């Protein structure tokens, strides 16, 4: 059966029963139908004095068209932990409509390691992304409205830094001209759109602890500059209060369940290649109060998602992961070893060994943060014993351990070995987590640290304008912020076609953006776009309703 057929056949429990498993009373669940609900802030506040469970991060090698299954492994590991008698939860991100209708597909896992309701999760869900888009758009409208009605704040219309957003891949909106058509429509200027997941509002929602913190961070966002280069904040536009109102419900975590009826928080959804790529702090920290083991994921490969999880989210939220799981597949190893996608089904141990360099780079990088890691070999039915053994031997040669996991085909039965190994590592107390760089380091040095230590670049290329901008932000009090690298997810370099573990390359910086409300500096590298485009044949072409009114083509 396909993923969507498996999800459709799931025997779901009422969401109140799922909440009861982790101690959430029915009166603190805001149901969205029978199988999903939001958790009240009152309940979240009531559990803050409880001790934290163990935090496990799931990350992966650089993504390839062969597939890695990071979300699938996250779900499978959560089910596996529960199956071996542990009280566990998973925390993952919500799906963006853009990739769902583009080429990535859904974000609910796959096979027999899925979160349900899968169709709802991938299409609108509880409306969180729509609320974020609306709050962002409200601020956009209020900025131009302020300029139209006299511009009391003396905003320089050439220096409006706030772009618009929409939750869809649409390259035609990357650069637009606004307010054409005469005096009644305002003052013409250039602008552009990002995808909603790249919005600073999304980042803030995922980093804020409560509604008070949310409104303060929204108010701290810099939306424009005056002619003297002094910043104009969202609170100066008086938009922060209304934006908070629009985000009031979206701020609360969404409770759903896995195919095996285990609890899952699905909340927030920033991309790891253009934002910090983690689910919300409020979901993760609440889950840690409710379960003994919390499994969460960070987007794309460990060079992006895990680096940002460890350097940004953990720094901001005071989190300390106890173990890391690095997901790899035999098929992806072969692609990194030079095999074409059409030839992946044929056994090729030599290519597997060659491709393991990418995995090895990620293992070494994670160790720099002081967190013990295990490799999860996400098993495909055509993987041969010799190929699997090659990965096991390679990881062992680096002083690590790899565990084969068959959760896609067998659910928790197939992930039990991985679950036992994760418990062993998390309970060992071996984690000595520390971020890669200190707060006091200069912004450019932080960029260089990530580029050289994680990407293994020789140098960072940045012109005088970018270096001066970073220094100006330091003088304005933003020097202690972490950096959020926006870079292609497909390679350690800024060239998406360079697989493996390249060295001797440069990291060119195209622009830098200050996300003062979220609390980091976005560094746009190479040709990465904050508004993706659709492929030649987008997935939307195959998505439709069948004669029974059921969704087909969504995966």
C-alpha cells in the first residue's frame, strides 16, 4: 500500500485518549475534529515545575533524490521507544503547502511510521500557517498604510526591509513593484515575497515561550530604516498587538498521534535551509515535561538543521540534548558515491563505501557539540547484506555504531533495536553539550566558524558592504546573536551538485538580514532562494480527488 493508503486505513483513537496517555485532561484540549487538538496555555503553565525527560535529536546526511527518511525515522523511533516500555513523545514540524505541491511531498513520515491524520497535516492542518501568513501580511499592510498617511515615522521608502509572504512556491513573486496605479495606491517601491516558512514571524512563533514573549519579539522586529539609518520597529507601527491576536491559537502546540496511537506534537515549520528548521520551543519543552523521552527532528542534513538546532534553538531555549540519531540510507550512500538514481537498485558496495564520506563528515561534526550519536540505517527492501555491512564497518572505523532500522516496513517492531540503543546512550549521561561558538564572538567570526568547522570551507567571501553591515549591527547591540546560515541543503558547499564531503571550497555571502525579533542574523549564501520555485512537473499535477471523494497523489 502507498503511504496515503496506509494512513487512511489507520485505526485512530479519539484525541482525548491520546491526551490522557500523557496526562493532558480533556478540558485542556481544544479539539479540531476528533483526531487533533491544541493544548491550552493554562495546562502548559501548570507542568513547568516537572522534571525534564531525555531529549533525542534526529538528523541526517545531506538529502538526495534517493530519500533518507528523517521524519519517518523520528516517528518510528518514537513508536519503538513506546513499544519497549518507555514513555515517549515525538515533536515534528508542520508541512508547508509549497513543497507539498512542488516536489518534496508531505511531512508526516512514511510507510508504517507515520503521524495521522496525514492528509490534514499536509493540507491546512489547524490553520497555523494561515495565521502566520495573515499576521505577517497585516504588518506589511500597516507599513505601507503608515507611509501613505503622512509617514510620521519618516520611513525611507527605499529602505523598507519587510518583505511579504505566501505559503506557496512562486518564483514570479521574488521581486515585485508595489503601489503602482496612481496617488490613491500609495508610493511606488520595490518589494518581494518569501515563502511563509521563511517569515520572521514563523521563526518567532517557534522560539517564543508564551504569548507575552511572542508579542515582545514581534515588536522587536525591524521593518524599515529612516534616512539616518535608524531602525523602525513593528511596535512603532503599532502592529504587534494585533499580530499577537491573530497568532493566539497558532501559538499552542497541536496534539496528534502516530499509526500506533502514540502522542505527537506537530507545531511550527521553518525550513532549515533558509531558517532555523526546528519545531517550536513551546512544543519541545512541554513534551519534555510529559514524557521520559522526547524525539524531535531538525530539517535537512546535520550541516543545516542540526547545526541550527544546537547553535540557535538549544541556545535560546536552554535545551541540552542527550543523544543524536544520524539517519542514512544505503541508496543515498550510493548516490554520494557517484551512482545515478536509475541504477540504485543494483548492488554496489564500492559506491556505498565511497559515499560514506558524507556520513562520516556529519558524525564528526556532531561530536564537536559534545553529544553522543548513533547512526540509523533506514532500511530499504532492496538493500543487500553486503551494502549494509559496509556502512556498519565504516561507522565502526570512526569509533561509532550503526543500527539497522526497519520501521518503514514493520513499524515499532522494526525500530526496537534502534530504540534500545538510543535509551542506552541517552541514559548514560555521556552528553556534554556545548554550542559551537560563544555569544561574545563577532558575527563574522561566527559565520567563519560554521563555514570552516561544519562545511570545511577554506574561506568566507563577503564584500565590504556586508562586513560593514555586520559591524553596524554589533554596534547597535546585536553582536551576541547566533547566525542562521541560509544555504543549499544538498551539499556542504554552496553548489547543490557537489555531493560527498568536499573540502577546499569557499562560502560566498550574498546578503545578511537581521531578525531582531527572532534573535539571529540570517546569512544568505550562494544562490539559495527564500522563495522557492516549482519544478517542471510539480506534484500538484498529480493531486486530485477520486470518485469516492478521497485525496490521491499526496505523499
